[in-house]
C-alpha cells in the first residue's frame, strides 16, 4: 500500500495480527520477508504457452504480465531488479525465456544477452519511476498543466504512470523488433 520502504517487521506483524517475535520465527529479517513477497508476486504470473502465438508475442506477453503484476506493489520493482538477483520464481521465468528464445533460433549466448537487455531495461523503468515519484511526491508539486494533460490522455486521476508506461511499451517493442531483426538476419526469414 505504501511501498517497500515502509515495511517493518513490527508493522507487518500488526497487519497479520501476530507479534513481531512470531513473525521472526518464520523469517529472519525484513530482507527475507520482502524476498518472499517478491518471489510470490513474480510467481503469480504464468508463462504463455505455444498456443499464445509466435516467440516474440509470447516473450512480450511474459514480460508485460510480470511487469504489470510487479507495478501493483509500490517500490517492489526496484527491489526485484536490485542487486540481490533472481528469486526462485524469477529463475523459473528466466529458464522459460531461455528455452523460448533458443527454440526460436537464438543460440544460448544470444538468448542470454536478450534476457539481460530486457531485464536491464525493466530495472531502468522502475528506477525512473522511483526518481519521478521522489521528484513529484504529490500532485501539488507537479505543474497543473502536466496533471491535466496526464488525466486527459489517460482518463485516470493522479497518480498516473500511464505516460511512463506507454514510453516503456514503446521501448520494449523497439527492443523486441530489434531481436526479431537479429533473428531474421541469422535465419533468413522473419517469423
């Protein structure tokens, strides 16, 4: 509700109706607790099957559904894409993406580079969101014409991250188009 930074073991225990000591019996610290939350959030989203479409459609959908789920939890995206690495559910998605890309025709090194590219791009998005949120903490600190434009274009009231998300989609589609072109140059045909 109020971001990863606001989570404390005491607050989480109170929300769950238990004592902080009871919570510590299950997780050693806040970092482990957030790790379990991150793993559960990423694990909520399945990976599209072969019936969903060609590799690039499945790859895009897997990225977007995971991204949308993470966006539901303020601050979690930056935490997930931080230095602690993949969680078990993230590793499952990593292996599914590797299989998908290799089956499409990329070699393992190319597939790994493609995954690195999109995960770095996603991490950059969440960092940009964090910086924007710190810069514009409240609607009062944003120029009125900006709020009006965002609300008009998106149909949403502040906070509206749709403008940033549209830019994210454009970048993601550009990356995927580049990957398709790379594969087409390698195989001699566009999928």
